[in-house]
């Protein structure tokens, strides 16, 4: 597990600013498998956020802010 390197409230604010925008995400799924997808930040909740991934049958995926803080999920604005 990676060490947290920032503040959780800062991560929440940054993701809230991306709501409704298209982003590029790198998701560490474990066992050296990293997926890179284009997605849109759909909703922002107090402890998680949801994204709509383009081209996938699954309508929404949920991630926690701690995933971003630890580096398991990276988000780049497209």
C-alpha cells in the first residue's frame, strides 16, 4: 500500500471541480493490471464519487477519494 501524500479535503475539492467533465483515468486493478479509460465524473458524494466510463456495459463505477489519495486511481483532465 502506498503512503498518502496529500490531504483528503483537497482531493475532494479537486474531484468536485471535475464534475460533468470528461477525464482520462488510470485505474490500478491489482496484480500489475492498470486500465486507462475515458470517463465523465457523474456524481460527487461525501465519501465516494461515481464515473461513467465510455464504451463499457457497466453504467457507473464508484471510487473513494482515498483511492485517488493513495495513487490507485489517477485522474487527468482531457
